[in-house]
């Protein structure tokens, strides 16, 4: 078996001052989670598919997987990349290219735009030393430069973690104080299991006034929310059920772009347009005439791209605009980064935009 390393090659950058730290932007932990709960989930992008689309060869980790000691993951280790200004996409490209040289690999990279999954969490990988690699899923959070993006990043991280707990039949249990449970930090692995000496993501979280306890609470929030919607169908009295039954709810998501409501044949209905920002309960998806739809009610569907979006690369540094076409602050999206766009192009005051959040737009010409 290949040497299981305990250190990330990128850790050398950990001593470099982060721009976020020098700005000394501090937000209260409670407000980060409050902010996060307003954000929609960026969803999971498969690295294999993404890289192939970009003409980059996917270097599969297959053959190097670490078998889990119990045959399935026992929890999740939360990491932080310690690499300022590197997006999940940057990290995915780098690790895909270098993992055989740096002896380090993880299951997923997460940033404010979403999750890029590098390999199936059904097998272990090389994230936190020999004590943890055959037990846990390894997830890296990328560094962000402002409080809003930090909240979006932890939100994506927490929803991804909650989904994984459900998927593998695990209960949320904070392991960082007692070394027992399903939600670990790399720091807790160092402290309770050994074989590694990293302390992430504590230092990075602290810059934003955030902690693993806060993160755990956010995971628990989403885990419980999904659990509740998942069981409501079975606890409901039969008499209250409509004649035709809905499939089991699969979760909730925020609609990012105004959307027409379609019936099961893909015909637009008279139902009122669903407004961007509406929280939808979802009942799975369906392809109708080659187009993907999400079911939102009995015989009610919306086009999936209004919720799930599509990753597009920024070609020119781009400002953000609101729904009235006014520029939002001076923050820019930088070229070569990927952002998720929702629904089709929209025209605001004569310009064409893609929507990237409930009230954030980027000019089409920047993609
Ligand atoms: Zn780590």
C-alpha cells in the first residue's frame, strides 16, 4: 500500500497571512449560521464529468482507495484548504493533477458556489492520516474573502455533510470534544486519534468568529430538516392524503430564478409563477421531453436549472448587479473562476444577465 501521508502538500501556505485575516472582518457565529440558512445549496458537481467537459483528463483514484474498516464510512472529517484565493475548482484541478506526487486526496472540495466531489465516498481516501482514512469521509472547505461567501461556503459544506449522514445511515454527533461521533475536524483527529498533527479548520473558522460547534449546529439543522420532511409522508393520516399520492419528499431547495409551473407532460399551467427566493419542497426529478424538471407538488414541476443552476466559467472580471440593474458594491468575480447560474438569460434595462443568486446578476458578456 502506498504511504499514507498525514500532511497536505498545500499546508506550506498555512503560515502566509490570509487577506481575509488582514481585513479583520469578524462576524458573530450566530449571524454566520443565520446568513447560511438564507443561502441555497450549490449542489454537487462530479469532478470526473466537470474535468472531462473542460478537456482535462480525470486521474481516477481507483486502485488507491482505502477500504473502510467497517465497510462503510463512520463519519466526516471537516478540513480547510489553507490556500487563500483557491476555489474548489482550482483545488480539484490541482489535486487531480498532483495526487500521485503529493500523496494526498480528499472526497470533495467545497466553496461558496457548491461542492465538487472528487470520488465516491463509498471508499476511503488520503485526507487525515492512517487512523482516520479508513473510517471517515474527507471534505475540504475552501477559503473565502468575505463574510457572505464564507456563509455560503459553510452552508454548502453543512448541507453536503447532512446529506452524507442520511445517505450512510449515520446520526449527527459532534466528535470534537470527546473524540466520539460522526462530525470531526482534522484537529479532533490529531487530538483523539493521532497519526496527523493538523488543526484545521479551527484557525480559519476563528477568523470569521466561527467554530466547529457552530458548524455542527448547522449540520444538525439540515439533518433534522431533511429527516422531518422525509418522514412526514409516512406519519400523515391516510384520510388527509390526496387521491393521487406524491412521492416521498427529497428535501427543500431555494428557487433561484422565477419559474413557471409545468404539469407532468411539460405543459405550462395556470399556476402563479414561482418567485426567486421561494423555498420549495422537492419530490424528486423527472425528465420530460429531454428536459430535467423537479417535482414541487402534485402534478407540479419546475425546470431544474432554475434551482440547480449550471456552472459557467467567468471569462472577464465581473461586477454583480441587482434585479434593477444597479451594481452591488465593488466586489468582483474574477476571471477563470466558476459560478453557478440559474435559469435562462434575463434582460434588465437593455442588458442581458445570468442570475447567480436570488438577487445577484452578472452580465452575459463576462462568461
Ligand atoms: Zn485537514
